[in-house]
């Protein structure tokens, strides 16, 4: 670790400790002469020059707007990242606060929605063309790639154990796609609760800004609903919490940009769409065995963990569907017919 940190202008590193592993990047907290920093070992699929350039553009824009966000620390040679042992490592400034792995109350969901809404507002005037060709919420693309993976002869053995799940995701997700003409705005891309920074009970910032792009804000709201309206890990079958869903609507309606009629028409199903999108990604990795990190202490291999994840997301989507009437009523109550402000 010292070999990596010596490439950055931060002086001597006095303390380095693992913060989290996550599904993608590995993360360490670093206390050095120049202050506290966050070091990340970037996942190879999220370490392209395009994604790194987008990250810099987003974080610098937020800094100009006075919005708390990590700021990239370049290497001594001025590079965006340091290369070490076939991996790329990124250093950024530390934003004070704490993160949570799970939402524990409607108030936390409301706070998360409020800071996500503030992020959307702050990014509304960025003058930048995103270059990444790896959008996280390419729903049609994820479903297409699941179909392609399921059709490959070399995956037949592994498909046998999840054939019904693949068919169910295909049928349901096909019916939930967003229309292509919805307003496109800058979105975070991955607003799971661990990417929301809290100061006590108040949310103060969005973290992990690798996946920002232009898309419908419904993908962010849908991902928040998927992530914040359930308990347990992503491999656990959990029920959908309607009170947290209402809290998300309340927080976003209070602080976010207006939601137009076309967006409102799909808002109540966005959470289910993103849940099934993630199920498609887990099931695809259960076939291809190459993308998501997995828990070797609880599962014998990546495929087994991803099968459990895919089935858990399907269970959640089914519970969402069973409460669809209540979900639609809450959308009308908070966003009505006038744009939700």
C-alpha cells in the first residue's frame, strides 16, 4: 500500500485501514501528513479513461457549486490514477460524515431522497458531454445481454438451475421499460444508501460518483426505491417497505426538480424495473462468472452467490407488484397532476 500512496503528493501515510470492499471497488481510508483521503482500487470495468474523465468533470462541477463531494488527487506526475500490479488506484479527498449499509427508518429514506434531489438540481447546469460507454442503467442492454448469455451453449449447465428465473425476469422487465423520450438529466447512477453520506440524522452528500451520466431521473429514484425500501443483504429475500417509499417521494418532492406528466406515469414502477434490471445482471453473472464480488465465507463460488442475489431481487420485485395500487396512490398524492412541486 505504501508503494501506491508514495505516488501521490500527500506526504507520509500514518494510518491506512480498509473501509469497505463493496460490490465493485475496494476502498481504504488514509491518514497522511496532508490530511485524510480515500484510496480506491478501481474495478477494471469502471476504470476506463472515459469514466475517469466523467468523474473529474462531475466532482469539479459540484465543487464550483459549493456542494460537498470528493475531489480527485492527481499523482506526482499529474495522472488521474496510479497503476500498480495491473490495477488502477484513485485517491480523493475525504468528505466528513458517515455512511450506512442499510436504511433503518423512513426518516433516513427521506433524507437520502432530499440529498439525491439536491444533487440532481446541482448538476442541472453542467456544460459537459459524458463520455462513458458503460452506463449502469442500460436496462434494455442488460436484458439483451442476459438473453445472449442464456443462449450460449457453454452456459447450458449453469442455466439449468436458473432457467425459470431468467424467463421470469425477461417477461416482467420487458413490460417495464421506460420510453426513450423522457427528459434526460444528469443522474448519479448508483444511489444505494451506502453512497449517501450522513452527518448524524441529516444526509449531506452523494458519494461514489463514477456512474454519473445523462438519463431519466427515474433510474435514480427507482434504484433508491430498490435499495432503501428493503432490509438485509442483496442475497436475502426481503419485503418491500411502503412507508419508506412514501418517505422517498416526500423528500424528493420537497427538494428535487419538477417531475413532468410522462415521468409521473412511470414513477410508480421505476423501483420494480430497476430491481428486475439488477436481477438480470446477477443472473447473467451466475452464467458468465466474471463481474460481481462475492462472499467466499458464505458461498462456494461467485455463481452460487449471484443465483441467491438474483432470486432475492425477483422476490422483492414480486412484493412490489403486490403493492402496486398503494404505490400508485402515493405517487398521485405527492406529485399529483401539477409536476410535484
